[in-house]
């Protein structure tokens, strides 16, 4: 005996209808997506889950580690001998520079003192092992085995023996995430080693990079080496970054399309050096003015208001 | 419950612990760092779709959401990317469960393939809207390999339910 307008009670209780549940979970996921992509507010959740899952993650990395160890064990002796010879040759080649470096550094400090210039920051680094590349196919990141427990912080530059690899973007207690130079979100200020032309190099995906916003007649040639300019206060100046492989000067576009490939073994595993943070840059001149002279700013705005 | 609706075999009831264990094991398999190697199936999606088809009352969108969040953290991708895709996958698999189970295994796999492809398409759309790079067409290969695993996965995941009800230790043969 049902009252008009009321459905009889259901026989089986199964919670809300599937479509209602779908809408609930989809909207929850969309909220998460927006919160992470747009506002970047979910880092603490990520930190907590990643820390809890760290032993699992190391355990699952074991089969891959074992396979690569086994491959290294089977490496032929001739390959190893050749490699060792190559290292000796390179050491001798650079011995001239290495032996005199301390002397040159001392001389540099004295000369800079004479010229009354700001002393160059000494560079320190921490060796880290690249554990694996993340599975996310949409970005290019690797995980290294040093984290906040080892004094790593977000923003530090990561280099290998040839050049810059990328930058630390996320730090967990025992590991950290490095965004590679070839990622589409990564940009690095560089200068052309040959003529000092400054530019911004951005990742273009697929293992290449692009020198952006250069006029069609810009003075860049195929084979030019790009080094960091150090203007950003993150990378030390003079680190090799990339090599120009293609310059497309199409006059229909206002900018030249300049394709580069990274010099360092980006996207290859091995050891890397995490450089210590650079000392903070002096504030920009206009910031300085505002910071030092709030009264003047106040009067200026007042005058404007009048 | 039968393996397929057209089968005459009656299965033992499923154990909740076994479902949890298989989902957890799939998550572990997904954590193995293969990097950008194409064609590695998404084990969590496979096992989740399987249980949504076979046990739609026990495994559903909530499980998909939680597993998706775990995958988002493990993959270092955007929070909510896998969650959204797995929720949609679970909805489709549970909704089509009554239909899919009437078919033999090969045709079941053909039903599951478009679901996996749609799941990857959802992930692609969410990330491309966020300004990420296109991962290349080879990335879609993992849906096809996951579909190939539908046949073995069915036997592996139904093994405990295939066991006989009571063991007769004194049986002559």
C-alpha cells in the first residue's frame, strides 16, 4: 500500500545510482585536476603518499636494477678496457686545465678584488644517481636518489660531465624529481658561446629544444654551442647546454626556427651532479627604488589620484 | 556466478581479500619503472576492468578513483588524471558487464579494447588541455597489449573460484 507520489522501498540497497556516482567522482577528479594544474595546491598530498609508498617503489625498481646489473656483468672486457683508456686520455687532455685551476682561481679572486667586483660564488655539488625516468608519457622527468634529507631543495640545477641536464622541481624526503631540459615546460636562459648573443632555450619535446624569439636574420649558425648565461640566478654562467642542429630562416615568419639538441646525456641514466643554490641575485633597480622609498611612492600615487 | 553467462560451470563465491590483493599487485606491477618504453600494459586498468565486469557490485568507481590517485602520485603526473580515466573505465565496464559476460573470451576482449582506448584518450585530452606535449601514437599500443592479456587474466583471476568446493582426501583417483 503505497502512498501516492512515494515509491515503494527498494528490495536491495545498492546506494546511489551509477550515473549519480559517476557524476560525483568525475567532478571530484576535475576539481583535483584544476587544483593541481592551475593552482598547484596538492603538493602536500603528493608528498605524504610518495613518502609512504617509497619502500614499495624501491622494491618494484629491483627487477629493472637487477636486469641492468646483469647486463653490466656481461659487458665484454674489451669494452671496459676501451672505456678505461678513453677516460685516461680525457684526464690527460684536461690535466693542463685541472692542474692550473687552483692557481687561476686564486688569481681570479685577486684580480676581482683589485677591480672591486663581486666575488664569484664557489660551486659545490652533490653527486646523485638517476634512479629511473617517470612513467608519465606527457612530461620528461627523472627521479634521483637524493632528497630533502640530503639537503636538496627545489630549483637546484642538475648537470652531468658534459653539460646541464635539468632542474630539481619537486623534493621528497629521500628522492627528488628533476625536470629535464627537453620538457615542454622547461626554459633556460642561454648565450651563444661564439658571439655572446643572449636568448631563451625552451624544450620542444621528442629530445630536442628550440631557441625562441630570435629574429630571422639573427647571427646563429648550425654547430654553435649554447652555454648558460646565468641571468636567471639559478644556473651558473658558462655551463654548456646545447648545440644548434638546424636553422630555418623562413622570411614568412618573423622569427627564425632554431632547433637544438642537448649536449649532456639528458634522458640517459647514470650519475649526475646537483649544484648548490646560487646566492640570491641583487634586487632589480626598480624594485630597489620601491623598496627603499615607500614614501616617495606614496606621494606619487597620491599625486596621480589628484 | 559463472565464468560467462553461457557457461554451465558454477563458480565459488569470490573472496574480497583476493580482489584487494590482485588490485594491489597490479599497482605494484605498474610501479615498475619502465620509463618511456611503449606497449607496457596498464595493469591496474586491466584488473580494475576485469573486476568491474565480473563483480560490478563489489568493485566500482570508488575503487577506480582511489587507484587512480595512487597512480597519479606514482607516475608523477597531474593529480586527477588517472582518477578521472579510471572512474570512467569502471563506469563503462560495470555498465556493460551484463552484455560482455554473454560472449566468449575473444569477443569480451574486443569489448574491452575500446574502453581502454577511450581511457587513454581521456588522459590525453586532460593533459593536452594542460599544455603537455603529445606522447606519440605508440603510446596507444599499451591498450592493445592490455587487451591481449584479457584471456590469461581471466584464468589467473578466476583461479580461486575454479577450485572445487570440498576436497575428498580419500578419493581413489
